[in-house]
C-alpha cells in the first residue's frame, strides 16, 4: 500500500487466489515491458498522458509490492504441507522477478517521457533537426535541411573514441553554428561570424583522422554543417562561380 499501513494478513486459504494474482500481474507486466521496449526507438508514438498514466499506475503497484512479499513471509511462519511450502518458494521467485519487471517498466517510462509526441511538438523544427541529425532522436518527419547528412556509422562499428581536446574544439564550433542557424543567419554572414573559429576548425582537421572527423560530424551537426559551407565555398572558388578578391588570394582567406 502506498501509505504503508499494516494490511490485514490473510489465512493460507487465500494462497490460490493470491498466487493467481501474482502470476497474472507478472505476465501482464512482462507484456507491457516488452511493448515499451519496442517503443524505445520511436517514443513519439506515445503521448504524455499515456506515459504519465503508466508511471502513476505502475509506480503505485511497485510501492504496494511489499504487501505480497510480506504475506508470503507470514505464511512461511506457520506449519504447512511440503507442497504448500514449495508453492510459497515459487511465489517468492515470481515476486523477485515481478519487482525487476516493475522497475524496468518505470525506468523505460521515464526514458520514453523525454521523447513523447507532446515533447516533440514543444520543440522548434531546427532543434528537432539537430537532435535527429546527431542521432539523438528518430522521427518520421522531413528535416528543414536540404543538404547532405553526416556520414553513417558502419553497421556493428562502435563509436570512434574522441579525445577531450577534440570534443572541446568541436563543441565550441558546434554551439556557435547552431546559434547562428537559429537566428536564420545567411551563409556569408556565418563565414564572417566564424572567422575567430577557423584556427580551431583547422586544428581539428590537421590533428584528426578521417574516421575521427566522421565521428565528430555524427556527434556535432553544427561542425558538419560548417564543414559543408566551407566545402561549397572551396568548390565555388575552384569552379570560378565565386570570385575571390585580390586581398584574399594574397593570404587573407585563412583556409
């Protein structure tokens, strides 16, 4: 019971009924746990009301779980036939498993709560795009980016380990780019605003392997987006579509 009041313990005649309740509850809860596991990659199929209901109902069930455990302990204190004692031992194992399943349900529900459809609708499109492109969220929607996507990690390949320096530099570039994108800043203005970040960007390129750059691009979409801008700029200069002022050809470009 949620208020921890002392319940009225039942005589052993209630064993078949309570045993059925324990078994049925475990079976149903295992089914819910499996359903939540299947929803884990796509939490947007759930809404806040559903998840809150799960947290309330199964949270209360978890709080009351001790009552069944104590009832079994009460029965074990009296002399009982061997068959009855065996049934009590079986129910003890069921209760242990039931507590683990309830804990799993509540843990999954708390995790799924962060990605319900209500949570998604509360975010702006750009924020959602960042989360999807960085692999933090899977959504059945189109993203407000028409360019390339960060390179996908090969199946079965674990994330490439990045150094603290790489993470620090990449996060600085990433944060600045995201701030500029949220302000609908044009590419030309982005290049101007990112002038002071060019040394950090060049250092990352010079000191990182291609595998590490790919991993940085997967984890930091802002870094990847800035790379795309610079690559487009380089292609435009090479093709002649973009004219470079004389002062930049004399070393003022910086990249």
